[in-house]
């Protein structure tokens, strides 16, 4: 049974300035199973981050007949007992040390102070940052800050971890290194990851399954199973063939999104009845 099941999800926004309705998502359906690593890939503005926020309960969709179920229960609001969320930025609290940032989400749980510390250190060990436990965010590099944010999400020990382009602001080498670490953590903790990106390379490197979104309004254009063995070698013939397959689905959508951006088109009117 799927632990995440999104069916016929639609989302639109009304722009008061233009008087137009922006259709962001149009009838999106997808599911994720236990220990899945699902990547949502699409051009900028395709609604993939909005879709992730709907799964997380951070924003609503347009309602029936669409629905989102997690463990068979409808999602109506954020539930940190079921899902952890990692944002594009680390969003660390600057007045808290690294370990206190990781413990922050645990303070609402029935854990002792010692249990919180032990759990935080457990995940700091996974990313090699135990020695920075008492450091402050200002003392960290961008990659280190994202590792701490990952630890904070992992420490909740939910079955599901949602990630919205968490490595997007990092340089290519850091993204690859963090990608390696993320895959190893995923294999150790055996949880379900849903990961948003617009990078073809990142999608192939990380994903077990890849859902390709169209340009706005976002729909699922293709779902691709990625059977490349791990560890995956960027630049290998097999890796490049998978990138080419994805680009074949995504090229037209990326051109459409770019042309809209150039034209300054910020909204697409709802289809007439």
C-alpha cells in the first residue's frame, strides 16, 4: 500500500492585480511507497514545490475530487509526527547552536533532554559534524548548514521526508557530495524521500523513480523508474542515457517555461467552460 497517495490534485491562485487566475497544478496524481526515493523534476514554475507543499499540508489544493492521503488518512495541515520537511534554505535559528537547532523539533515530543541530545548526535555522526555540535550557524559553510538542516529533519524520525530543492544554492561539487551522503542515509534509515529538483543530473543521481512535470500548469508528463545500480557514476554511458531520456521529456517543457518568463507572462487563464 502506498504511504503517500495524491489523486487529481489541482491548484490555482487569483491575482488581484491582473484579475486573472493562475493555474499551477492540473490533475496531478502520484504515489510513493515505503522506502521510496521519488524525485519531482520539472522546469521553474511547473508547480512541483507547490505540490510538495500540498503533500506536507502547508498549503491547500482546490478540493474534491482531489485528495492527499498519508498512511490512508487525509492531509489537511502539517503533521510533524508523520512528515519532516527540508526547505531550500537551511532556516537555522542563529541564536541556537547546531545541536540545539536539531533538538528544536524534538522539544514538542515526549523525550528527555538526554534523549534529545543523543538523537541529535546520532544524526550529526551520520553527516560527520559531531565536532560542530556547539558551533553556531554563522560559523558554518553553506553545505554544512544544509547538513544540519537534514539532521533536523531526520531527527524527527518520521516515515516521510519531503525535500524542496535543498541543495539548489550549493556549488556542483557540494551537491554531489551531499547527494552521496543523502543516498547513504536513505539506505540506512529506510524512509520515504520525496525530493524536488530542476536538475537532470541530480534527479538521475538520487531518484529511484522520477516524475517529470510539464510547464505550468503542472501535470505529470512521465514517470520513469531509474534502475541504474548504485553507486551511480556521473558521466558514465548508462548515466548519460538516462539523462537523455529525461531531457527528451523535459526539453519542450523547459522551452515553454523560458518563453513565458521572457514574455513576462505570470499567469495562465483558467480554461473556459
